[in-house]
């Protein structure tokens, strides 16, 4: 399988919570973005929930007809050396026109995506990949991303579910975590990886530790 080098890069409290409104209140947010830029991974991947709250108005696309794609396909509507990728399994989010954006979006969906939604993305100048019968086939999507879009390295910066999806698919090469000096403590909050498969912890190899004057700490691990 051909794929980009994939790094999960996140900021969390010391109890592993990643709620954005919470982490934004912790010291270490500046270092999070500085270390993200240092990864040399200009393409970034987020999940649908993160995109709905941080990248769009949250409005949804409503097709007129129920005609699914039902096959693997892709379209390069905007060529770039970096993409802002969103995994949106069924194709639901409204997007503004790219209109020459220097950080263009690329939407990854399953094959259940409505054909009207893909036509809508084409009209907006947004590139897309559709693969996987019921859920997104992340491995196949990464293969297409490398072969057809020329992406060689990317950072997954989404929520716990999308992070776990990449980890479960065996696609993650490195985990980079910026730990802010604070405790969240609330129940039922998203964590770094939500929904990992298996009945035992995944073994990691420590790659580096970095501390900062404001009390934040960065940990880097390679995935065995």
C-alpha cells in the first residue's frame, strides 16, 4: 500500500481530554501550533464534527434525490501542495466556494455519498475521494491521496474518533502530543483516541520529550 507519512498531532489536558474550548484556555496553545508547523506536514486531516464546529457554519447539504455513488471514485478539482482534508462519511456539510484558496479543502466520503453532493463539491471547486462501502476505507483513501493528489506527509488534527479510525486502520506512523498544564476532569468529554479496537494497549516507542517554560510538555512516539 502506498500512503503518506501520517502523524497524529493533538493538544490535551494532562488527563487526556481534547475539547477545543477547554484546551484553548490552557497554557501551551502557542506551542501546539509551533510544533504542528515544525512537523513539515502541510496537509491536515480533521473529522466531520471538528469541521462542523471550526471550519463551517454547521449547515448541512440536503439533496433532492437519493442516488448513491456506490463505487470508489475521486476528483481533483483544485491542485495544491497542501490540503485541508475533512472525513465526512455520508457527505453532509455545506462549504463555501474555494475561489482560489491557498489551503483548499478535500472531502473524503464513503461510497454511500449522494451523487448530488459530489456534484455540489465540483461546483464549489472542492476535491473529493469516495471509497468504502459503509464506512470510509481510510487505507484506500490514503493510497489515492498519495498516488493521485501527490500528498507525501500529513497531520491528523481532528477529534478522538477520527484519530482512532486512523490508528485502527494501521495508518499512523507517529503520535505527537502537546500536554497543557491543566486538568479538565469533566465526565463524558472527548479524549485523544475514542473507539480503539483490541483488548490490550497499543505499544509505542518514545521518540522525544520537550518541555516549555509555560509548563507545557510535548511527547513524541512512533507506532510499532
